[in-house]
C-alpha cells in the first residue's frame, strides 16, 4: 500500500507540473517576442515576432528564399565590383570571368529607393546600430544606440557604402528577402551577407542601379 500511495503521489505531481508548464508556455512565448527594439532598422516594419526567438532563429542561418548562384554576367566591371539592381532585387558580385555571384536582397520601399555609385568604406562584424537623426526625428522613442548581437536588425555583417547612411547588411528576417521593405539599405540573410563579406574588400566599387 505504501508503494502504491507513493506512485500515485508521483503521478499526480507529474500531471500538475505538466499542466503548469502548458499554462505558462503562452506567457513565456509572449515574453520572448516582446522585444523593446522593434521597428528599429531605418524605418523597416519589424514585428515583435521577428525578435528574441532563440539563438538559431536570431542568427538567421535558415538560408535565403532566393539561393545564391553563379550566373553569366556581362559588363565592363572589374572583378570584386558589386552591382545592385533594385528592380530585380538582386545583388551581383562580379567574378571577372564573364560570371557573377547573384544574391537575393531586400531593397528600399517606395520613396526610399535610390541609385548611384559608392564604395565599400568599412566592414563590420556584428555591427552596432545608431539611429540616424532623420529617424530619431520620426521615432524619438528609439534607443540612441543598440549594440551588435543576435537581436540587432543589422544582422551578422555590414558593408558601409561611402559616407552615406546606407549599408549592405544581414537580416534576421529571411522572409523579407526579395521584398521592398527598408529605408534605402540593402538586406541579405545572415549566411549570404557573411559569404559576401568574406569575398569583398574595403574600397570595392558598388553600383546601385534601378
């Protein structure tokens, strides 16, 4: 009888624990997604569910919905040059043998797309983010600085374009690749931007075309 009672008590305790955990799960999920740094990156429309979903989700290694590939590429561009075609929502890294590596990217939304010629002035791993004055005027609630890391919307790498506010950078939102969502920057999945980062030197020319 004593053994039976002990087993019964253990079973009841396990049941109560399972019910308690099940009831706590939604609250835990809400807590993990209620990140205070939503809608940070240069005007992009981030949702709470895009943040705080654990290291694997935050690192964004799930791959791009537009896989990178080697393609034929014509034009008088030096090897190592980047050509961005915003209408295609693609970035090309010229290889110099009549080919280029093609990556899917996210581009500026309506009113924020631009064209021109820049150079890569700086490269950074896990970059921090300082909202520009223009954005702080629109969004005074934003932090003045956000350190780099898995929750930072600039992602794992950033290539800075001249002295402008624009960058080619990683993203924790692979579903936005191929979309027009930013305020002028060019976003890639973290795995793609890390691949590009290792191939591109500071000083490389970047052509931004419609």
